[in-house]
C-alpha cells in the first residue's frame, strides 16, 4: 500500500479591499495630472500617448464594456462606451467628438477625493462622492463622481463605470 499525498489547494481570492479602491482613485487623479503635464511639456501628441497609457492601465476597455459618462458631455455623445470616445473626452482632437476640447488638457495640478460611500461586493466595488481638481491658477472644480471597479484576472482593478457631473445648483 502506498501513502497518499495531500496536495495543498490553491486559493484564489479576487475580493477587493477598501485600500485598493482608494489606491485606484488616487492613481486616477495622478494620471489626470500626468496627462495635463504631458500636454504642457510636449503638446497634444504626448498628451494622447499618456492618455492611451492611462486608459489601457486603469479602464476595462480590453476586458468588456465600460460605462463612461464624462462631466462635460451632452447630447448623443453624453455616454461613451467606446475607447475612442473616452480618449476624445480626455484629449480632444477627434472629429467624431468635435465638442471635446480635452478635459485632461486643462492644466490640472492637484487632485483630492472624498467618498460619500464605498460599496464592495467580492470583485466589484462602487464609490460615490466628490472629486476636487485644482488648476494651475489654484481654482478648484468639484465634480460629483461615481466609479465602478472590477478586479480582473491578474488582480488589477479596472474602471468599468465612470459617471461624472457638475453638482446640482438650484440657481
């Protein structure tokens, strides 16, 4: 009679932690500032290269649908479910999205976020709150932001929902 060996089971845990969500939100802000800096340093071409790197690293376009509603989009182009639509929003320069002047090209220098709530369920996390962006003159723009993050097979968080709007004003 032979002895049987017990093999250790490999455990895969794709649960998202709150720290990972906060890291992803910080990375998004740093990336927006990096696109602005690339534009200041090397013009539109460098900004577009940086924006493509950001979209490839942070968003889930290579893994499935991304639901993207940019802050300053309207009409038939309010919702951007394609990579090209997101890229155009960040850096402009696409005749199909002629109204896009490049949100990331506005000289952003600072970034903060304040989550009103974070909901985590396994490999999916949702956040809602304010994002405060500071431009080169020191003016702060606050936007209402909702994100959905999905952990991919490599363990990286990918943005699969990005909804942004200006806060409601009764006046």
